[in-house]
C-alpha cells in the first residue's frame, strides 16, 4: 500500500474514532494499513541555486550533487519548476503563504531598492501576522516544527520564524546572507561554536539532533540554506578539489571564454555580461557542501528508521547567479539568471519525494506557491483555500494520475535588480510565455517548447496572441492590487490601461 493510501486510511480511522463509530470486522481498516504517525515533512530550500546546478537536471554539470540527485531519482523531478520571483524574499513568502507575493505587496528582496531610469514600485518588507503560514498549519496539527538557516522575511524578531509557526529557530533572522560563514557567526539566532566552525555543517548537525530528539513525534523541518548566496566561500580543501577538477578537464579560464554579452531591453541599458560556462571552484565547493548537508540529514532519517515515513522537498528560491556579483554559475541553455524574468532567473530545481510514490519526471509547470497545499494534502491535513489562494496541490502529479488545472502562472517584478534585470511582468500559459517591460510597455512573446532559450521573440509574428496574453496579465495585475514603477525627474513609466 502506498503512502497516499496510508494517509487516507489514517484519516478514515481518525474520523471514525472521533465520531465514536465502532467499525465491524469487515468495515475496519487494518492496523497494518495505518501509519504509526503522520508523515514527517522536510523542506530543503537552496539560495540562488540554478536549475542546471544539479546533476539530475544537467548530467554535464561541473558540480557534484549525489544526494540531491538520489532524491530526484526516487521521487518526482519537475523539469518546469518555478520560483514565484526572480529574487529571494518574495519567493520565500510565497512558500510560507501559498500566495503570489504581489498580493502582500512583497515584490522585491527585503532591503532592496535600486533606482535607475525610474523609481521602483513601493513594496512591503515583512511577512505579516495576519497570514496563517505553512509552519503554523503544521504546528496547529500537532507537529513539532523547526527552522534552520536563512529567513529574510522581516526586519525585527517579531517577524522571525518563532513568531510564524516554528517551535525552534536556528539561524533565521533579518539578513539574507550570513554575517560569517564560520564561527563566530554574529547571528542573533545561532550560538557561536568553536572558532572556525562551518555554518552549513553546524546547521546540519542541529537538524540531525532535532530529528533524533523528535523521532517519536511527527515533525516539520524547514532547512533553508544560506548557500549558495554570496559572499562566495567554502572550506579550502573542497575548493582545491574543484580547482584540480577544472584543470584536469581543461576547462576555459579567460573571461572571453566564460562570458557573453547579454542583450538588453530596458531604457537604462546598462551593459551586462552573462556566464556561459560552469567552472567556478568556490561555487562548486559551496554546492557540494550544501549537498553533503542534505545527505547527512537523510542519513539520520535512515538511522532512526524514519526515512520511509518522511516526505522530502528540494527547491531553490530563484535562478542561479550568472550576471553579477561574481557571476558564479551558468544557467544555459536557459537565458539570464537571478534578477531576470527569463527562464534562467525563475526556473529552479524542484523535487518532491513521497515514500511509496512514483519515481518519475514531470513536465507539468509547478511553482513555489504549490508547496503549501501539496504538503497539507500529503500529510492528510485539511486544505486552507482562503490562505493558499494561488497554490494548487501537486498530489495528482505525484501519483502519476493527471496534470493540474490552473489559469497560467504569473509574475510581477516592478524593480531594477542588482543583477541587471529590468522591471517587468510575466505570464506563462502552456508553451507560451509573455514578458512585458514595465518601463515602456513593450511586449515579448516566446514559445518555450520550440525556443527554451528565449531568443526568438514572436510578438510581431503573433500579435493577437501577444496582445491577449498581455491583456490577461493586466487583468491579473488589477485583481491582485499590483503597484508599479514611479516617475523620476518628470519622466513617467508605462502603466496599465486600468490605471490611466
């Protein structure tokens, strides 16, 4: 019997017990068909990890990710998984709320404000308490909940994990990057260890300890890596391994071989180069140490006999960093990277492993908003449709039964990214993707099936389709109360018709 059937049987028995109904022998659910406890949940969220940075998605990757690849081989690997934003904080909010971040006015990374040709849209910088988060849903259901790593969803302690549904908080506070990769950490939610202790190893040990101490109760463990975010750093021994590997493989070393010029489509038009080869030894070492942490936590599950009753998700919060701040990775064949509306900026590794579930690859688009309703259903908990408004349960996909229905996928980013991306909005509908430039209103149209690299703009060849998708996106913007670029020095940016 599959994990899905276990959960269903468990719910039936629970309902019968609560109602006082005494089942006959033929009506009773066999004790062998019931799980001893509700399934445990682990969510791994990497920071800035590109979709092509794991071996499961890219057999030719320079990096080594055996533990994540094993998860992908045993579960469902979504080849078209998406972050709800091209930068971190909004995506993180989308996972905690099941909503497009624009609904909460959280449209840029918290602390970000970049002014170029126009002023950016105003945006909200905290996860408010009127949201009933994924952590609170599991906490209310009797789960022990723990958070490890990067939070970046509010400026002060009242908005940190312990006030959003997590019993324990190891390392989560306002910052989006670590003050130090080694102890002393200068982190108000993580005690210092021995001098020189590595942050990722420390957080993994804390997570393992939590598992061992909580094994008798169902738990929700959210491990949110600070990796592979800048500043780029990893233990020297691992870095040297990849320096040697690059040399042995004869990989290129000059900028002319590693970078290409990215075509610009915004008025400010700052030149930007994009990395086209994966060769960065420090970044590779960061990827490996992240993967090692995943492996150590899975090993603990196995040792405690919990692995076959634990649902595991692995995702990233946006695309890989390829156009700024060291431009550490390449997302090819996908265009752009973190901070961009192209696939390289929003397409992410997306894996869900359910014990007893199918091992498969799915091309069904999935978004970070979907994690909330999916995990509730997998755990046998009631859905909260008034909360996770924009997420859909992926359980039908995980069971290999069917696709899920939704009216496209939407993005809204009325900001200038640190990585060179321009303010814009996106609608993905089937194979078609519309991008609108918010500076001047220009619309681009791509067919991702035929052109996954987004190099062939079809807006002029398919004007009606481009116009229809843009109009749908405008209606969505109005429905979610979107805010837009602000004028600067008397110059006014594009605004949708309904605001004119």
